[in-house]
C-alpha cells in the first residue's frame, strides 16, 4: 500500500516510522462530522449503548477550541 510521502517522512523524523501500520491509520483522514457507521457489538456492550448508536469523526479539543475562539473574529479586517 502506498502512503503519502509527507506523513511517512514526519513519522520517521520523530522516531516512529511504523506509526501508520501500528496505529492502523487510514490512508486518508475523515472530515469532521462524517458519519462513520454504527458501534460494533463489543463497543456497544462495553459502553452500555446499542448498536444503533452512530459514530462520527471527531475533532481534537485544542483544534476545536481554536476554531471557536477564532470564529468570533470572522469577517474582521486586519490592518
């Protein structure tokens, strides 16, 4: 399987060249909010939920917070 070169170089540089395989990372990131499907039977049981519960792609807290703060400045001109 061919991986994007930039990610491969980054992981090699920081000392975890096998991160893509070890972390079972997808070839491409999912957009925030994308529906990824229902919970698996094991996950539903462990969480006390049903398999009808849907899973969505999330956002890292720090990134979400930055968007929330910066969103307040949307449309303002910088001089």
